[in-house]
């Protein structure tokens, strides 16, 4: 598992430095923030305006699409005007698909060229044919001949190159041999990388983007592992493509980018949002700052000496856990989705229209409620709430350290209608207390959630093994991370999971997000969202996590919504329509932002349906990955509709396209009417 120095602490990967103009990427440079303009590149004034706006909010590298030679020629003027306006230090990147001629023009004017190995030398036909070994070798030679002129020119001019692989646009050659897989993405990049090295060119940055964070995470890890094996140390550009907008877009980006940054991988990042590009920058900066504050602490110990965990980081599989029936119809276990718990207080139960779901949000309600029990008096109040009609299916009682089993089991308590989980912190050496609470849970038909540090888990491990995992749940919410050290809570959960595996325990893991400020002292909602995505998304991507709570957000309905959104972003639980929307660029054929919002307003209630909204088809229908339906720019003002990867309606006038999309969803039996919006409380 040579893709990162440690799975338990955040240690930055060692890379060479690549200079993009005067901006260093990789090595000891800070994580560089970048974005892309969305204007028509040939509208030079608009592109310069957007580039300046990006630079002014902190974008360090600006990418501009060059869809043809005419657009590539405009980069000269754009570069000149930016320099004249005082932004000469902001490097420009030409984004190339399909046309080597556009790349050869662009390289004359900008500091870096991005090529897509899936379509630089290949006309994508979206067909897979058989390649013999001789065919394949012939294709590689053709690739070499087509790509080498650009590589040589980059070397002569001192330009940088990004080999930017996209999951959705792999060449037919790669698809034939490796399929639509992370391995195919990696091989696609390595083909181009070897051509660069054969031309003695090493100013290279690589990316492995996908709209599915799990695919993207696996592809980057695999790429690094393969590069390490070949003693290659090129920097990485991280990004999740087609992440969408709003909270969902930020979550998806943070899960993919954040998980890799916690692994110590990533040197420059772009957060793709279907919003004006300037809104990407604060999100990217917050992600980068969180990671860099961990990196700067340095390893807390000899990472190389740590035993590896048992997870295969290159192939997702969910940890096999015990099925615990927490309440009727609400169980944990591999065949059940992660369950959502909300932290609440008496005020959240007040009034007939309150409860733990915002009536305006139509959200899925929480399944468990976490109530603090500071003392015996608080216990009576918690029992009352747990027995009330507003309580979710199960209740978690967070017990203060001095409450004994006898206090909790007091006969005066009313019989709650919900399942009961006792949550208590256990330290090293507290085996007796743990055994007593486990006994109470067994006698009462309750469950016991043990909040442990990894060290306490190791200390209490033999006892845990004797108790078995029939009624136990594990968490380490009380220890979100050691401030000022490279240890993030992700590492703590991984260590606990590993300890359980070693002892043969299948008890579920509860991911508690308890501290959004662990890294940078920022208590904003964005920080909570990013931290929840980092922690929960990373662990879910490792197949860990059976229960989730976002306790950093004190507004209960918002916390529930955030939990479901993070689960959806991680692909762990689908609770609403999934949107895959590209961020738009100079190739976009319609207004993506308003179109996405309009379509979302009409279809956002279709739980389990995946809709792709793409500005153009440059990256192929594969970019829509596993979307059920696609709404794709076919020509200016014209829309093509897809069912899966199949285009079924061409060149529809945009004014008709929404209705035709809905008709298509109905034809395929995926439509349900939206529920009536509940009246907001007076
Ligand atoms: S899919 Fe969207 S972001 Fe990608 S090239 Fe087309 S318009 Fe640009």
C-alpha cells in the first residue's frame, strides 16, 4: 500500500516541483488554488474580465478553454492584456480536447497546457472494438507521433503540461483493454507520461477526475502507487468533475479532494461548481488550509513504522458489520444504509409543527436522536422526550461520566417507545465500567455505544472481544483530532476499525462529527460542511460507517439535511434526485446555472433518479457516468436528451427541452408527482 506515507496521520506526499510560469506546484509549495473561466474564449474582453475577477479573489492559476485554433490564438491577446493589467504573475492554462493543432497554437501563449489523454490523439467514437496486441502497439506509436510535437515545444518554451484524465472520456483503446475503471484512467495517463519522459520532459502535473468521488479517489491512489513503483514523483491536480452547485456541489468536491488531501496527496486543486467561478475559490482555499495545517505539523511519529490497515484502498468494499435492529425497521448492517442521528435538546421537540425536520425542507427525517444526559434529573427529561410521539425510531442517551448503570435503569423511567442506545465515553483502564454498562444493555434489550480513543480501544480490546459485538457500537466522537498534530479523526476511526478487525469484532461504527474547528478555528457553516465531508466522506469511501451524526451544526433540521447530503455525496445513501452538472466553460452551449436550477425545481423530488446536465458533449456521454437521463448541449440553443449513454432526442429547441425531459422520465416509469409542500408554521 505504497500510495501514502500513513493511513493514520496526514503526511504530505513528496513530489518534485513543477513551475507553471512563476508559480511552483508540488514539493514544499502551498496547495495552489485554480479555476476556469466560463466565457467564450474568443470574447477576449470577457475572458480577461473573468480572469482578473478570479485572480482578485485568490485564484492562483487560471484555465481557459481553447476549443479550436481561433480560440487558441486569442490566448496571446488575453495573456498580454492580463499582464498589462498587472496580473502577469497569474499563469494561464489552455484546456485542450481533441485538437493537437489548438494545443500547438496555445502553447505559444500560455504557461501550461492541459491535454485529455482520452481524446488528444483519438477521435472518440464511443464504441469499443477489439484490439490485438499488434493493433495496440500501433496505436501507442501513433499516440507517440501525435503527442511528441507538443511535448517538445513545451520543453523548448519552458511550459508545463497537465495530463488530465477524465473518467468519462477514456479512449476506445483503453476501454477495450481496461474498461471504464480507475485502472483504465491510470493506464491512460501513464501512456502519455511515458511519451513525456521519452522526450526528456518532466514539467508534468497529473489529474484523474470523475464525477463519482469514490472512482476519483481510487484512481488517484492507484496512480500514485504506480508512479511510486516507477520512481516518479509528479504533482497532482485534484478535482471532482460535474459536482453540481450549492451545498451538494461543495460536499462532493470536499469528499473527493478532502479524502485525498488527508492521505497527503494533492498539490493544486480546483473545486468545480455550477456557479460563477469566483465562488469556487473560498471553498478551495478552506480545503487547502485545512490540509496544510495538518501537513505543517509534520508526522507525529515514524509513519513508516505503523502497521498498515487491512482495507484495500484501490477497491471499494463496505466493512462487514453486525446487523443491529436499533428499532423496528431500522437496522444497521451491510444491507442497510448508514443511519442518521441528530443531536437535539428539549427545544427541538417543542410545538406541534417543530420536531426534527424542517417542514419547509421536505427532508428525510433523522432515525435516531441524541440527547445529552448530564445528571439524574436530566435523565428523567430525556426519557420523557424519548417516549414522546415526536421522537425518531431510536434514542441515544449520552451519559455523563459519573452516571452508573443503576441510575439509568431506575424504575421511575417511563417506557420509551423507541429503541435505546446508551452512549458513554470509556477510557483506558475502565474495563469494569464497560462490562457493567454492557451487562445493563444486554439485560434491558438496549445497545451500548462505546466512545473510545484508538489507544483505549487497544487497551480494552480483550474485554471487547469477550463481550462480543451483538449489542455494541463503536465511535470516537469525543476525540475529533489532536490539535496541532497531523492526526485527524479519520486516522482515529481507521485505527479503531483496524483494532476491531484484529479482534474479529463486527460491531458497527458510528461516525460522529463533533468538531468543525479542529483544524483552523473556523466555526462557519462552510467549515462544518467541509469537515463533515472530509471525515464522513473519507470513512465511507473506505467502506467504514454505519451511523452518522453531524453534531457541529446545532440547528437540528440543518444538521439532518447535511448528514443526508453528505451520505448522498459519498454515494452511501440516496435520499433525493442526484444531479451531475458540469461547471460550464467557454464551450458551454446554454446557461448552465439557470438551467440546472430550473430542472432541479421540477425534478428534485425524484429520489434515486440521477440526472446529468452538461454544457456540451466534449467529454462524451461517458462523462455522465451512470446517469439515468442526460440533458446535454448539442448546438447553440439546442439540447440533446439521453437515456443512459444513449442519445434519444437530438437538437431540441431549448424552450421545449424541459418538458421533453420530464416526458422521457415518465415514459421510463421513473416519475412520481412531487409531494404537496407542507405549510410553513405560522
Ligand atoms: S462538459 Fe461543460 S465544462 Fe466540460 S467542456 Fe463541455 S461545457 Fe465545458
